[in-house]
C-alpha cells in the first residue's frame, strides 16, 4: 500500500470533536467503525512514549496516539507511563543524577527511583529512552538511547502534522495536585492553544474528569481496571469500587460527566481459572444504553499477554511467551461484541481487523 493510500485509510470516517467551553458533555458514541488507538504509540515495535513510537503508530494506521502525562519540576507535561522513570530511561546510569534517587508514596504505595517532578524539562531532555520490558520485546532494545522524552506539546504537534488524534491520560492526578503540579490546566491549555479538535481525555480517577467537564467539550473517558477503585475514592474514603462503576447505575453516573469508558478486556471477556475465555458480560450493551462509548485495553501481540484460547505455537519453545499469538482473532472477537475503540500495542494489527482484513 502506498503512503498516500495509507493516510487515506487512517483518515477515513473520522469523528470530529469540537473544543468549546460548555457544561454539557458531547455525545461520543457513534455507529461508525471502532477507532484504533496507538497504545503509547506502537509499543510492540518501539520503546513506548517516544516520538519514534508515535511516528510508527501513525504509519501503521492509528486513528489516535496515546501519551500518558506526568509533570516536570517546572510544570511541563511530558509523556511517560509513570513519573518514576528508571525503567524507561537511562537515568540510573547517569552519575550526575544519582542523588535524585528517592522513595515516595504514590497512590498509597511506596515507590523507589527517579521521578519526573524532581527534574526540570532541560534535565529530562538530557536522558534517553529505553525499552521497558526487554525480555518480552528484545527487538525494541535496538532503539535504546535514540529518543528523548517528548513533551505533550511535541506529541500534539506530531499528531497535527499527520492529522491524527491524541488520547492523553492524566497519570496520578491526586498525587500531582498534592505536590502543586496539577495536570489538568496545562493539558487543556495546550489542547486549546493548538485548537485540537480530535482528542479524548482519559483518567483512572473521577474527580479530575468531573472538573474538566465544565472546561471542555472534548470527549472524556473514565478508565476502569479489572479490580480495585479510583485512587481519589480511596483518598476520600468512598467505599465504592470499579465493580460498582460497571453496574448499570454506576454507568449512568459516569455518563453525567464522561462520554465513554476505557475498560480492561476482562471486563468484557472474562478469563477463567484455566486461562480460557468465559462468555461475554453485558458491559458493552449496558454502557451503550447509558450512551457511553466502550474502548478496550490493551490488545497486545505476545502469547503471554493473550488468553489461552488465542495463543499460538509450541509452549515448550523458549520464545513462546513473546511469540505473536492470534491477536487478530482475539480483537475480532471483541469487535463483534460492539466495542467502539481499542488500545493496541501494534496498531497495524488493529487496523487490519477493524478494516475487515483480519
């Protein structure tokens, strides 16, 4: 396929979200084909949250690229999966920063390492990214040391050059509020300054989504894990959990401030004790009744990341765990249940399924 034809595929059927200030949510649910979200870029092929990864995701046909956002000491948003960066950068090998290693409590858990909020942007830009899970993705280590930590602004600029959407996640918003580095204001400022019209904003917490509802009409997505609860509920003593959130009443409450839910695939296709899939839940139908989109995470290629039903190859092989399984069949199964989008580590696989070639 030529590059021109590829871009045509990527841009076909795009739903435009308008940046306006209003207290009324914009309906996100659409009967069009599900969107492909490049999870941390194309993290199956490049170290996550780098411009290399986002560029690959765009070339593979992603409709949206996803930066997880944390803050620097000087309050600049950068793309990292966590604010602790020893696993995704070379910071541990940099003697000039050895004294920055510390232990902090993040969302109620002690975490030891190096944290973005202890570095200025200029200092972070001297670091280089590396593959987070080299045992599972050894080929990605060929790109170690080549890429900087990108700012959110750089990710937005890249997306606009290629006319794809952005799907930012606010990481640990309660924690960043507690240290005076709120994520929401700079996030909305950048989206507004660049007149971004194709975006979703996501969070595992609820309070910051409610706060942003009155400040933007871009679609908001409530993330929901397989277990546990939003940290802001833990901090406030709210006894409810994500299990309550996926009940019909809980979904109606989410619909008061969000346009969709982003859920662990097991919320839709549970996995039994033997590792095989169980019958689907009613979550997709229940969410659609509440006028909520359903985006799923995360579609990963490796056998070790797939249910037993969709693993391929010889289990005795030393590379079986990282070999590519029937990821297309697994995603096709989820698409058949009516999902509206999928976070994919390999956007090309997602594009093939959703375009009807899987």
